[in-house]
C-alpha cells in the first residue's frame, strides 16, 4: 500500500465510489463532514498521505475544514485534493488560497484521480528527501551542505548584497560528552540551536560539525560586540560555562565559494581561542597575512631541519633549597635565515595543527639524546633532561617503541630522559592518553604532566592518569600576590605532595616565589630566577658550576 487517504464527503455513495477507486493502492478512511475529518487528522496526523475533500457539506464545509487544518497543523504538509461538482467560478481559487494542493472536478475519472494522487505523493516524497539531505537531524537546522546551497543561491540572486557569515564555536565540547554522556551533549546542542533560532531569527542557521554552528545575515552590517552581547550569559542544562567564540567573514558575490567563506569565519574564531578577554574576531588582512606567514613557515621546516637552523636549548631545573641543578628541560629554538630567532610560540601551535610537530619532536628527541650520549662518552656531568611531547604525538601507535629505539641506538640510559605531556591533551581523548602513558612507563620512561592546573581537567586527570611527576603551571606562582592566590597555591602544592607525586614548579621569577617553594619543601623549580633556557655550550658550563 502506498499510504492512507482520507475521503471527506457528506454523500455516502460518493465516499464508496472513491474508496473503490483507491482500493488496492491505498488504505482509506472516511469522514462525512469537516469536523469528523479534523478529528481523524488529529488521530492520524503522521500516517496520513493525502486528503480527498468535498467542498459543499452540511456542518463544517470544505472551506472551513481547510482553514482549520492550516491553523491547527501549519507544518503537517498533508496534501489536500479538492474533489467537487461545484461549478462556482471562484471555488477553485478560494480552495487553493486556503491551502488545497490540487483540484479535481466531477464526475470522477478513476485513472485521473489515481495519477494525480501518485504525482502529488511523489512530489511530497521528493521534498521530504531534500529536507533530509539539507537538514541536520539533531537540531533541525540546515546542515553544512544545505547552508552552502542557501547562501550561494542568495549571493547569486543578488550580486550586490552583502552577507555576513558567522562561525559559532563551542569549546570543551568533547569533554561534555566524555563526562556527562552523549545524550546530555545532544541536549546542549539542541538547546543552543533553539536559542540561536530565537535570538537571530533573520539569519540562515546551520550546524556545521559536532559543536560548530553557522549563521548568515543577509544585508550584512553585523557587529561582533552586538552579537556577543546577545549570546553572553547563556546558561545550559549543565550550568556549565561553555566558552563560545565567534568568527565573522563578510561576503559579496560568488567569486569566493561559500565553503571557503565559512572556513575563513572559522579561522577567525580559532584565532582567539587562547584569549580569555576576546570573544569574537573578524576575518581580515591581519589574519590573512598570518596565514601566509604560517604557510611559509610550514614550507621552511624541512630545509630548517636539514641545515641546522633548529637547536635544542636547555633550561635548568634547580632545587630551591640549595640552588643546585637537578634536571633540565629541552626547548626548541629556530634561527630562521630571514625572520631571525623564533620562539616556539610562533610555530609550535601551528605545527600541532598541521601535524609537522611529529617531525619536529622526533628531531628534538634525537638531538637531546645525542647531547646526552656525548656527555656520557666525554665523562661530562649530566642531569636528567625532559623533552616536550606534543598532544599529536600521543596518537602515534608506537611512540614508546620509536623513542626507545633512538636511546638504544645511541646508548643512553632510559632514566636520563623524561617526557612532558601537556595536561590539555587529556581533553582530546583521555583513554588514548592513558594508553600511551601506560606503554611509555612500561618501556621504562618517566612521564610528567606539563602545565598542571592550566585547564579544568586537572583533578580528573591527576587521579586517573598514572604519571611520575607534574609541572605546576606558572599561573599559580603569578597569583601569589593575593592572599587567596597564595592559599590556593599552597593547598595545591601540599595536595600534590600528599599524593606522593614529585613536582616541578614552572616560571619562577622572583625571590619571593622561590622562598615560597622552599618553605613548602618543593625539590625542583624552573624559571628565570634560576636560569633562562640556554644553548648547549652555555648549559655545559652552567652544569659544571652548579652541580
Ligand atoms: P612549556 O613546556 O611550558 O615550556 C616552558 C616555557 O616557559 C618555555 O617557553 C620557557 O622559556 C618559558 N619560561 C622559562 N622560565 C620562565 C619564567 O621565569 N617566566 C616565564 N614567563 N616563562 C618562562 P618557550 O621555550 O618559549 O616554549 C613555549 C612552549 O612551546 C613550551 O611551553 C612548550 O609547550 C612548547 N615547546 C617548546 N619546545 C618544544 C618542543 O620541542 N616540542 C614541543 N612539542 N613543544 C615545545
Ligand atoms: Ca614543557
Ligand atoms: Ca609547562
């Protein structure tokens, strides 16, 4: 059966004739007037395929029924074919105005009725399929493809029209799913979609990926601050303060594909993720230039590795009680032929995004191992050195094997190297991180959690991940100035001590911070107060003086 058709006619003979015509192809239901029909629609809204409607009936007539149907079920989309012997000239127009889909005159011609029904149902099915293709099933907003199409049509139809495209990014969303489950995550997304719909009713809205929404404002003139004003302070079912960033890209005409415009809006949003004071950004020349520079740096890396532009510098870790060196951290430096000396902040985040960091980290590991081997062979004093391992490395299946092979080849003892993994890697994929750390430790390496306390995953991470040490993020020492900050730092350091986890304090810059650490019995500290990062030769001299 192709569906259920409701026949509405006050004349029982007409109803029977129609039912017989449809028999074999459709299920039928019958109603003798508008009111009865409406009741059947209420009961069977979603299973009705079409309605055949007589116009002239006692009680609620066909016109009144059409009106009531439109009012009560504005979006049900059930096609209504009006079938009547009414010869009034404007009957057809009036019925179509009230939402009827098609019109058939009497006497009944069975093949015509069946053919019209089939066409209408086919059209409806096509529309529904299109709806499914261009809509996001979770939120009912457009999906990415649907959004591209809508905006492209708009830009093509009105070449002079400015359209502002806005990317809305929700941060930490993976963590919501991980901690509260996918159902809660879905509800947060649905609620966000409803709010955007309500707040920005003039925009075309879409959900692009899991936690990224898109808006297009025909006519442009969107101000970042005004948008942010309308979104700030939104709460969600969890009462969590999920960070949101907005990226805006203006469009006109069809020269640039909509997908690229959306990418640009996203790039603008991404450019402010590490800024706490800034919630929106416009894609402009500054961002364009930065992207070009980044592309250039990515192109330059291979040559830099070949020609020795990259170096490992060492920053001592000292015992606050004695000032003696107890270890060091290897930090990359890039002497670029045209850009001068580059700090890691200029290229590490970029290489994490395009995965070139895997190459760079492998180089740094090899470089550090070579230095350690050379000290070992020359009988030069040495201390254990920690090397940074990017969050991207965590996904390397055989990280432990790879790293171990380099040590074995160069004859360096495993306890001379520590791997520093940033705490924020925990947000990406806790299970994977756990697995990688377990394997590294099984292979005999020490693993430290870097930047401890910089994100809100800290305490979870610390109780769930088996690490050999933590590096306290420098922000805790910066907060010592206030009484509350000092109390918090003290508790944190004591708690880490109670758990029996060795700790290094990072970013020690003043005598006051150093004495605070001394007082708490901290055995390892790193920062400008003791020594800055330095090239190998200078570090060797420093070691001789401070061991
Ligand atoms: P990090 O791992 O937290 O490294 C410590 C950073 O703090 C270093 O910055 C260091 O120079 C800086 N620092 C040292 N003492 C002080 C101080 O007293 N005050 C302040 N404010 N900062 C201090 P650097 O060398 O610029 O490195 C920045 C970040 O780049 C590192 O942060 C690390 O995340 C990343 N990085 C550096 N080298 C590598 C590497 O070889 N591989 C990977 N994956 N990342 C690296
Ligand atoms: Ca580090
Ligand atoms: Ca750190």
